[in-house]
C-alpha cells in the first residue's frame, strides 16, 4: 500500500482521524469520527449498533442506512466499525468516508480541505444529536455541554473544550 500518514485530534468533543496514503502514484484520503458509547443516550446507542451476518467471514454492515449516514460525508459514508474495549465491551463506533468511492481520486485535495469536510461532519453530528456528552479532561467522566461549562465556571477546571469555543457551537 505504500506510505501512510495519520493525524488525530479532538474537535468539539469528538475524536477524529485523517489519513493520507499512497496507492501507486495516487494520493488517497480518508477521515473517521470516533464516537464513544458514553457520549450517546441509550436509545441513540441502540440505534447506532449495526449487525452483520454471523456467517460472513468478515463483518458487513448496512452503514448507508445507519444513524451516522447523513453527516455530510464526502461521497457518503463508506466505513463503520464497532470499537471494543479490552474486556469485550462495546466502547464506541468509528464511522468515516474515503475520497476514492466518489470517483474523484484524481482531484488534488489538501489537508485543509479534508479537515474542513471532517469538521462539517462533526457539526452535523452535533446538530443531529445535540444532547451528546463530552468527556471531562479533569476526571474522565462524560457530561452534557452545559454541565461541563457550569463545572468549568464553578470549579475552574479544564475540560476538552474552552468557553470561547463552546459558545460558538452551543
């Protein structure tokens, strides 16, 4: 497959990855959102779980009809995976897209363009699920955005997002 570069970061409480890799002389891009179970309500989490045929050698999920499919992915969602912790418990979901399924792989993309697309998908995720929770970087627990802001103001503790950014996307 050649060389591969990975950039991972947190944006609005959602961890994301941007991958750039080479296929021969063609540069390929992907981005993925990692959504933790603890960020979702129980009902949303149940709806997010996709099942595959247990007889399949490799899991195939109908991700095009998942609750994550309408997050303004480049060319549509092309990846879905369940993330498990070391004890076999469902920890989260990884969903993403690539820039080859849209048959535009000959286009020249930049990191900034991919980052903007990824940020839009995260914005859509928050629009769709405004009650999602974010991780408190002080104690690792998950709280609503309002509670994190209240905790920040009351206890002057550090959270994943700062007050200025919070006001922009609240």
